[in-house]
C-alpha cells in the first residue's frame, strides 16, 4: 500500500513540472496557465485516488453486510450501487473542472 501511495505521489508531483518546463521552453511566461495545469493535475489526482479508496471501502462493507445477512442481498446491492454511482460522479465532476481549467485559460 505504501509503494502505491509513494508512486502515485511521485507521479502527481512530476506531471505539473513537465508542464511548467514546456511553457518555459515555448518562451511563454503565463503563470496562470501553469497554475491551472498544477491545480487540474493535483485536483484530479486527489479526487481519483480518494474516490477509489471510498469505492473500495463501500464494496468491502457491502460484501461484509451480505455475508452477515444473506437475505438482504438485493437491498444491500441497491444501496451499494447507488453509493458507488455518487462517488464516481464526484470524480467525473472534478475531471470536467480540470478540463475547463486547462482549456479556458488557453
């Protein structure tokens, strides 16, 4: 688990640096674009990672609840799928905001 978090953190911190280097090589000094790329990268990375953790916990808890009460499988699955849809929609909202940040400042 610690390796996954370390590699994820390194990737999140490396990608905006490449975007800054590209802007400097192009001769541009537009800092708002660089910060928009940084905000989009960090925001989407955090949202995707934390939503993944939330989905894992929700699915694990649902499996545990089904094991305890096999007669309530339909109700538990319905609640789990509804919760997973809401969690996934948060990631998609952050993705849309990240795309807006990247293309509106162009």
